[in-house]
């Protein structure tokens, strides 16, 4: 531990990143990278990216887009609170229900090389640990990435700072891409999905779990909450809509193969501790885990009903990059 910065320095930075060099590219030029000391340098010699003491390559120290700048500042500021809100027993229990919905979409034969975009503390790579060959988590916030690095020390896992619309990742390099709660932070969905398609191998799959507002009560409620809550930013956070998302995926040459929503009353009550302050007190309620599981079962019953599969608050979706060589 570095006493001055508080940054975990358990392993040599260059050693962690070196094993992933074939998966990384300069986000500005797309060129391969090489090491010069503790810096990654593009072939043109102009674009250089430092590696910090936690082993995180900084490809977006100064983001170009205003949205990325806003999100970087926001999550650098709220990183500790955000992680705390995810740690409450009722939040963890309900998240486990959503996790099972996502896991049910995964293949049985492994995930190959994985990228998690807008990774935060590495929720997806933690969920699928043991199922991938190598994994890279990308996020705009260094504070979130440093928290992720403290929690995850596997040799086949790296974290890098990067903009989701200009990923520092190689073309056709990944078998699987994950985004859990990240798409709604990116306003330029067209650019985001083009990047996902670019880094996926033919036949690779894009898995996502995101807030969705296709049911009008949720749309209206979120419009109010996003404007009132200091934890949210209505200008740079926008939940998904099916009629908007499906065309963007198609335009990026990604075929949407699954779209199913989850979460209803229980999600509203138990999964909003960043917005509903009283929600944090539920951790003191006796039997809160059992209560949460009961709410999850009820929510699942509602969103499983005919004509209600798109009325939940969270969507679990899968899109695939076609493999034209098989046609």
C-alpha cells in the first residue's frame, strides 16, 4: 500500500498489463502498443498512456466528450458511496436474482476472452469468474477502477481506464462483452454499439443488464427521480427503450437475440438506496434477505405474465455479432 496515495500496489503494474498487450490498442489510432518503462506507447510515438501504481493503464485521463468528462467526475466523486449502496444485504439478495437471469443466458462451454465495459468495481467479471480465459474491465473512473483492482487480483484479469465510445481494445479480439448498468450512462449509443461490434469476434456475444423504461409509469417516475436525486444525472443518464435500442444494435451489425425484463415493486423498494435514503435502513430489518427473496419471486411472477415481459425495470439482453463465414 502506498502511504501517500492509498493505492494498492500488490503486483508490478507492467507485469499485469503485459499479458494483455495483444488485446489493447491505442484508442486514437488503433495502433498496437508497446512498453516504454511504465508507459504504453503507440507505434506513432505520439500517443502515450501511463500505467499507475495500481496497474491501471490510463487511456482516458482527459476524456474528449463532455458526457465522458461528466461521468468521470461524477463517479470519481461517488465511488465509495456507490459501492456501499451495493453492499446492503437486501441489495445483494435482489441482485443475486438478477444475476441468475443473466447467467441463464450464458453458454455452457465458457466465455473465451471477455471485455466488461463501464465495469465499475468489476461486477460482471466477478459474476463469471472461472468461465473466461482472460478479461479486461474498462471504465472512465479511476476511483472505481482502483476499487475494482483492490477486490480482484486474478492474473487473467486487468483493468484499464477508457471511454466506452473509443475503447482501447483490439478489433475482433473478444468472444464476450458485458455491460451491467453501463449503457444508460452513454448517450451516444450508436458509437457505443459500433465499438462493441468492432471488438467482438464473429459469432461473439454482447450481454447486458440495464434499467429500462418501456412501461410508462417507470418512465414518468424516473424522469422525476433523475432530476431530484444528487446521485443521478438526468443529462447523461438515460434508461433504455426497446424501440430505440434495437435499431442501434442492428445498425452496428449486432443481432438482438434476447430481450426480457425483470423487477417490479420489489425492485422499486429494495434496489434504490442511492436515491431512497430510507432504503438503507432495511439492512437492520430482521429476515430482510428472506423478505427480499419473496419480493423477487413476486416480481418474477409479474414480469413472466403474458404481455408483461417488457414491463419490468431491468432488461437482460443478448446481441450477437454474425459469423458470415458460417453462412
